[in-house]
């Protein structure tokens, strides 16, 4: 029993010593594994670690610095980029397609049939209200008017004579009444003849611009025939179709910015005048109508218009970069930096515009927020280290960028040290008391040329894991 107990005790002691050795070796700077090779191997491992830490400071240092800049050391502050909440003027707009219409547009038609004797306009001409556009033959109507006027004179004379005789009781009162009624009938026939004669002259209903005419002198037209189109283009209307979700947000008086393809770069301003009471059941769209001035008559009926309706104007809206928002489920969060710590804050978002998003609640103007490095924040309230995005090294050049910062005298190559054959480099090595024997220095000269400081025959072979 005693030998077995002693074996167990020695085995446990050996395991404990091996664990302590491994822990101590792992704590050395620049060493990621441990070597097994006896006391001398341990000493050489320490020398190699110290030598590598000194020789590769120029090469590995920038890379490690870049790595530290990216994520910080384990357990230390997380490296993040920060931006401040800014206030800016914001306009919430609804984009819609529209069609332009003249303020007044009428197709001129004739109410009576007749032959055209004159056309009082040219194609595209401006006309005034009341101007004669088309004149029809008046000869028959004028003759009818003269006839009823003659009948009117006779009826008036008969009525006057009958009234005088009735006052002397030479005729009955009914004769007087019959003469008066006959006079009124003739007067009505005169007015009818005058109205028919007036309808032979087709006049402009308002000031406007004439379209292309469809008739000419000598044409016979029937009642209801289309003669020409007249438009009042001093003021234009724009009919807009908006999605149903804007019903209730579109109100009369709102400003509308109009652009047309025929005049790129020019913007017209209109005002919403009226909104249709119904929503189109087919397209679920809302029809709104706006009005705007048309200086110079540049706009015409039927033009396609791109419209932007201003729904809301905020003079000092809080804006943050979109990359600062961290969506979690249905909520949105932002990391706010306070006293060197990142605090997660729930925010309510509004309109998005050109890579920025409006914050309705949760933040104040000037608050510093994290815009890059949110994935390094493992917990709420974690310490952070703010990076300057302007000093970020170029991509793929993290190691090469640091080489120029280390002087050659401070980071000589290992091959040069091996060629010299000394235990340490002159001027850059550690103090003499810490210098390794020549045999150990030769062992480190892996890249040395042949014939320079060959390794000793009794040097134990070491294997490094994780290097």
C-alpha cells in the first residue's frame, strides 16, 4: 500500500508543478504557449520571448496597436466612434404625381345651325371676353326680327286705340284685355327673334387662349358641333393623387412644390385649394387639387407634374446618423456616452432623410452617441474609448503603417544580431547582467547565414504551441 500511495503523491506533485510552470510561462510577454525541455529549455524560452518582444516591436507593435484600437484590450474600454445629436430644419413631404389643368377650359359649340360667314380668331390667339369667335349667317334671322317688330308696332297701336275707346265706353273691357294680351305676345316674339339673332354670333366666355379651330368660313355647322377650345391659363390647377394614408393630413392651404419635365431645374409653388370628399375605391387614392400662377403662360393643360406636398415643418428637429440606431425587436435603441460609459437609450424615430433619421424622443441636442462599434458593447454601461475617425489607418495597412514609426536603431533584425555573433546587440540589448550566453544567442539566430554562431550540440529541442 505505501508504494502506491507514494506514487500517487509524486504524480500529484508532478502535475501541480507542471501546471505552475505552464501558468508562469504563459504569463511571459509575447509567449502564447509553453515549452517542455527542462530548466535550460525554460530559460531559453524566456530568452526567446524577451528577444522576440524586442526584435519585433517595430513589426508587431503597429499591428497590435491597430488591434487595440479596433476593440481595446480584453476587459478594457471598448473602442467606438461618436457623433453628436444635431438640430436641423426638417420638412416632411408627400410625393405624388399630378396633371396640370387650365383654370378654365371650355369647348366652344354652336347652339343653332347655320353657315359660317366669319371666324374671329386665329389658332393659339389670345381673345378677350365677349369677342366674336364665329359669326353665322344672319339674313334669315334679321328678316324674322323685322317682321315681328312690325307686328309689335301694329299690336301696340291697336292696344292704345282700344284703351281709348274703352275709356269712353265705346268697346267692352274684354276687347281691351284681348288687345293687351296680343301686344304682350308680339313683344315676346320680338325678344325671341332677338335672342336667336344673338346666338348667331358665338362669343368668348372669358379672357383666354384659343386652341386649334375645326371650322372655316363657308362651313355649315349644326347645333352642338365643336368649333374650338378656349382656355384661361393665367392660373393653373394641378390634380394630385395621393395614397389613402395621407387622408386627414392633407389640408387646404398647404404648400406644394411642382416640377415638370419640360422645364428641368425650375420649381413652381402651388397651394392646396380643395380635397375630394371620396377616396377612389379602385386605386385607394385621394384626389387633391391645387392652384398656382402661370407667369408667361409656360405651363399648359395635360402636362405631367411631380409634386411634393409639405405635411409638416420642424425648424429644429433632432437628427442622428442611421448607423447609430440599434433595432432590437420592434424597438429602436441608441448608445449614449456619459462619463466615459455607453448607456443604452430607447428612442422614438420619425422621418428618414439622406442617411439620417429624426429622433422624436429619448435624446437631447448635443448628446454624444455611438455611431460605430456597437457590437463591441457587451453590456449596458460599459466603459468606452472614443476614436477619432479621421485618424483611422487605411484598410489592409495596419501593420505596414507602424513600421515607419519605429527607428531602425530600436528594432534591428534578428539576422543582424546573429551575424554579429554577440550575445546581445550593441546599444539596444538589455543590461549585461541579463545577456544570454553565446550559445543561447546562437540558438536564437534561426535566420543567420551558414557558419555564423552554429547551435550547440547539447541544446535541447523545444516545441512551441500556438506561436
